[in-house]
């Protein structure tokens, strides 16, 4: 059944389709647009309102709202309501992540639209020392709770996220729908065993990704006599702090910073790596774990997102913020080629079975049900 879908996001839908994007969100948009008339409303991306085609859908950026924090959501809601009125009517409203959902909830109620909410970030998290997560402040907790109450259908990407979910008494438990990737971009690779051993981290350099834990773990692995090199791919948002720590730890010859790379340039990095490593303090899911798995690259990392779901049979999980545990797991896995092969094979099979096409099918069913 063809519908007119309004998908509300913070951003991640840049007109380039390559930079400042959320890859698995774009995969969903492209596939939904093959079936439905999809209009994506971006709340905080371009400075001025604009509309443009993207992957078969139409994006309407409402423009950045310059208002004090306490008034910004209400102002965004008014702009969103006006934009939807101008481009509607719609059959269903789908909000991706917590803050867009909080903004969209009263709009969906006012228009009488079925309301689908996907929570795929820090909606149920509070990490005070790095000021991360929407459970830290009462105003954000209330906003997430209001979106959940308004939702006709609620989804998350992982079982670990579902366990964290703070569900309102009258709300139904979330459906678990992983946000799959376009696996055609990440073909399986043939790797030559080390040494030297190549490790790969694909993630923005920010506080929640916890690069200090990763770099200290790398130093421990090197001190144990393993010849390792770490490639880091991601935008630096911490003004060179990770590079400075690399120098402090004497790891300059063992670490290469490659900066931001678009998704279509990542496959060679995965192909030449022996381990994909994750040190995050939180992940709702972790798209890079799927990208690595699609190429046959095993992941070792902190027990967050897919790693928490996959521990033991599809990934190796260690405690958060524990360089010693991460170093031990990395060392053990590098020395065990049979285990690397088992993990990689199982992770790849799961990723292929839950790819972007599968995700779109699940949401099509959910839309029809809602």
C-alpha cells in the first residue's frame, strides 16, 4: 500500500548524500521511497529553509532555529507543523531519534496521524562526566517520555537498547528493528595474516567514543610484543586531544589518523584490517560493526549496542572504560585465527540477513499495521 510518509530527523540527510549523513538512515530513506511518497523533514541542518530531492525522496530542511534552549523545541515544532501543512497531507509520521520525536509528537497528535518513533541514540543514557545522554536533564527526560507516550509504534535497533528503555506505563514494549546497511558496499575481503596486525576504528573522535581507552589498550598490546598498527577513520571534534595522547603514549609510529571518509571510501580500510575495535561508552547499535561484519572482519569492543547483543558468538565484548580488558581481548583474538574466522562468519551471516532491504520491509509492515 503506497502512503505519503513524513520522516522527521535532526539532520544526516545532506544534499550531497555523502558528507554529513547517517548512512543507514539514507539506506532506509532510499528503500522506502521505492514504495512510498517520502518527505524527510530535517530540524537542524542547513541555516535557511530549503527543499531538495535525495534518493527518490524529498527533503525539507526547516532551517536552524535561533532561540534559547527552553524555547527552541516549541519554535521547531511550529516550523515543522507549517512545513508539513505546506507539503501534506500525510498518512503517517515517523520520527527518527529522541529529540525529533519530542518535537514531532504534538504535531502528530494535532494532525491525527499515526506516529512511529525510532530511538537510536542516547535516549536512555546519562553519562554525566562527558555530558552525554538524554536522561541527564529533567527537561530531556520529559521530552523523551512524552514522545514515547505519543507513539503508536516504538522501535529500537538492538536488544541492549530495548533493555535500557524507560517505557511509560501505558506504552507497549519497543519492537527491535535493526537499521541494516547496504551490504553491496562492503564485499567480503581476503586478508593476509599478520604480523604486522592492522586494527581499525571507524568513528568520530568525540568523548562518547572513548579514544583514550582504545589508545591505552593499544599501548598495552604493543608492550606485550605484538606488532600492531591502528587506523583511525573519523572526524576530529576534540581539537587534537587524541593525537596528543598518541604522542604521550609513544604510539606515533603505530597510529594513523585518516580523518573523515565518506561511506563509499570505507571498504578498503575494512578489507586490510585484521580486527575492528570499538571503545565506546555507549552505542544504541553501531553501524560500523555491521560494515565490518559485511567484509568478514571480526569486532572486539565494549559491551554496547550490537556488541552487547552479539557477545560470545558474533563479537567479543569487554567492560566499558577498561583498557586492560580491551587489550587482553585484542591480543587473544589476534593470536586465535580460528576464533576470528568463526566470529566473522557468524557476524556476516547475521548482517546479510538483516540488511537495508530487510529493514525497509519491517518498517513497511509496521506502517501498514500502524
